[in-house]
């Protein structure tokens, strides 16, 4: 599990084709101090397995599905990626619960200065299948970054970001039209399933309220 608080911005050094799979080589100096072979690392919001770790780099293998269903399809050597290690059991949940499972790919429309402020509006075109999970002031992971929904206008989502976020993530390197990894809040997805018709009797291990009354509870 991750929290969407980016620890380091890495750089793609090389992408090797290995049959149908790809191996990405990532330059990084901070997260590699704690990584061990087989550990998980969120790379721009995608949970990957760290391999071939050195003090200044690590690798990760991408299946074809991961390549085509995430923003990795746009990366080339030199691209910047957001890196985060999993939350330690004794750590703080500074953002929100992020699994590293991309729900869909949005498109960056624009990043424009906030009038009268020192931050920016980030405007994103979102897929229809994700829109139902978004609520005003709710959480969303964008390229692995925990952010708060500030505006929802149809399939357009806007978030307000501060200069620190731009400086410490890959957002400042993106261009209008670029694909962006999106992950909806897992709580919304659980609530959707629990509210589905026919699920009420499965919410309690001892049965529904009617069954409890019949048993004398």
C-alpha cells in the first residue's frame, strides 16, 4: 500500500524490449537505499517489482498489459517518473490509500496559474468509467500523487496544486495531451460493491437484521 506522497523523481535511462515484455531502467538515488530485490515500488502510480538494484538505479519489468493500459506508453529515455516506497506499518498515512493499481488513463488538458495565487490548476480529461468514483473534495491519485478533486465538470476533473508539488513531482514535465495514470479512491469502489442489489445479506457474518430478529437477538 502507498499513500501518494512522492519521495523522489526518477529518470528513465533505458527501455529494453524482451519478447513481449519491456524492462525499464530507472535512475534514482533515494529510494534505492531501502529497496531490495523483489520489493514493490510505485512508479508514477504503478506498483512494480524492483530488480537489479544498484546505489543509483533499479529496473522493473512491464507486461504488455501494463504498457498499453498506463501512461508508460508515452515514456522515452529521459522521462521523469514519480517514485514512492510502500507505507511502513509504523508510518503516517499522509495522503490517502493508494494501491498502485491504475484504474484508467486520463489526458492532461492544461496546467495554468491560479489567478491571484501562486499555485496552479491542473485540468484533466478523465475516462467515463472513473468519473462515477470522483466526488468534490474527494481523493484521486494522479501519476501516483495524492490530490484532492476541486472541480468536476462532466468528464473534466480539476485539482489545485502548489508550487512544491510541481517541483517535487513529474507534473512540470508533462505537456497538454499527455496520458496520465489515474487511480480512484478504493473506498468508493468498496462502497459501490456493497450497495449493489443482493449484497445486503453479505455485509454481516451473522446475517441480516431480519434474521437476527427471528433468532431473538
